[in-house]
C-alpha cells in the first residue's frame, strides 16, 4: 500500500521535472500551498492525505463531495472562497493506494497535465508540441468521450501534453 508521503513525493518529483515551470516554483510564485485529499467512496467523504488542512476547510470540501479516481483543482478558493489558505488541491481515491506504483505515477502525471493547463502555465511557459506529438494526441483525443469534454477537460490540448 502506498503511503501519503509516497504520493506527495511522486507529485513533487513529476511536478518539478516534467514541465518548463516547476510546480514548486509555481506554488512559491502564487503564494499557494498544495493539499492532498483522499477520496473515500464508501464514506462519501474526503480525508486529509497531506498538507496542513484546517478541519473547517476539510468540511467545506466534504459539503460538495464528488467521487472520482483522481483530480487536481487549481485555485480551490475560486470554488470555496472561505478557505483559510490559498491552495491547489490534488485528489486521489483510497482504492488507488493499492494500485501498483507505476499506475499511481501515471494517474499523477495525468492530473499534472490538467494542473499545467488549468494554471495557465501552458500559455505562459509552453511545452513545445511537435507534429508527431500532435498526431498521437489526435488519435488519443478521438478515444476520449468528447461529449463530456466540458467535464473531463480531456481536450485536444490536454491530449497533446499527455502524449508529450
């Protein structure tokens, strides 16, 4: 079973190494912290995974529980204005803790691609996408549920980053 420290370590490792703007630099520049929440589908609640999350903040998240495998929310205060800190939130399902590390790493990279786009960093510090990447991304994008793109955010741009 993976520990919260391992999950946080993977997030930091890939967030700081895969993108032109490192996650640690982004967090420092925006004066944000990152919180990790564990999604408990059985209890229909979020639990603290990592980060200093006040109980009141955790209760705000639990007032709007959504079940998923994983997620990343940039600027959580945009959705929960009464949070005690300006935070980005990484979410992962409790069931993922039993996945092989390589599968968890793939999920984390997937969510970091969402972070990079949603934070605006792909616009300000773009990853160069070549023609070969675009072809692979087009093929991947065709396999997504495009009718749910407004929910999943699995856009063509997202597929380009993921295939890079």
